[in-house]
């Protein structure tokens, strides 16, 4: 059985989107400044949203919040791992049917020297 939510969306397809509407459309090579310095986006892994890769349900936290008016933010959990060379930022969703968490977006940022 093929689990569509595990199929990564290509960078080419994502580059067609509007980066002001979602971080997932930010192009590789984009540079930004945060409190600890300048960083360049060197890679990202993006999966289709609102489909659980475990049970294929469309009953996800993200979908529920969006349909309810998105008053609390639509990301179940976010995590950041930092090191001297940069950081990784990950976003997770949650299935309301099988009660499992799953990755929806991962960004790898390299510190500019």
C-alpha cells in the first residue's frame, strides 16, 4: 500500500508557490538574519499536509485548526536543533484518528561566515 503523505514534494514544485503564504515555498539559497547571525537555507524536506502517513486519515490537527479558523496556529509541534554551523527547524502534525505524530516540514539552515 502506498502512503502518499510520505512522498516528499520536490523543490521545483515548491518553488512555484508564494513564500509569503507559507514557509514551505521558501527557495533553497534564501538568506535571513536572526538574533544569532545570518543563515542560508541549504535544504528542506516537505511532505503533503493533512494526510497521516501512518493510517492515511485526513483527520489531522492541521486540517481541523484551519477549518476552525486557525486561531491558535496550525502546527501541532515545532522543534529546533542548533549547532555551531547552523540549525534545523522541524514542524510536526498529529493524526486525530490513530493518535500518532508525523513530520510535515524540515528546514536546514547553514550559518554564514
